[in-house]
């Protein structure tokens, strides 16, 4: 089963985004992109939406391990964290793409197990710092 991690952050939205970006890099992930989805909604749809930002990251060692098991796991890349506002509170959330891969039939569970364990440790190290 895929765990959805979600944590309320006691800081303003922009500081939360900066904190997530900083921590993922410090924990060995490559920061690929930060994109404000609510700004895209405003620009393309003309609507206001609660603040929602996606932070894309890659752990090269983890990505290679997953691709060595099955090239199809790359369909789930990159790893993402989201920071969003809901009912006046700020949250960070994450789901393990490595755990999703076997459940979606993209890779065998037994071969993904070491990759899942390795990525789980890295995400946990980052998660406790948010």
C-alpha cells in the first residue's frame, strides 16, 4: 500500500516552499523544478485557487536503481512534494513513486523492495525535518 505523507507546517506558504526546497537538496535529492499550480490556473483559466506548489526532485541513485529494475518506472518520475494551503493552513505532502510502481504493474514488487527501502530512508530523513 502506498503511504501518503502529509504534515501541517507552522509557517507561511512561501517559507514552507523554501524550506522543502532546501531540505530535499540537503538530503541528496536534485531540485528539478518548483511550479505554482494556482498561478497557472489564474493565467490559463482566469480563476483564483488556493495556493498549491509542486516541487519536483530526483534522487539519481534511486532513479537508477528503479530503472535497473524496470524502465517503465520512469513513467512515474520525478519524485514530487507539494506544498498547499487548505482552510487557512499550510501543508506539505508526498507519495512514494517507488511504492506506486509495483502496485501499478510497472515493476515486480520483489525487485523493487531494495529500491523502496533505500528511497524510504532518504524521504524519511527529509520528512522529519519539515
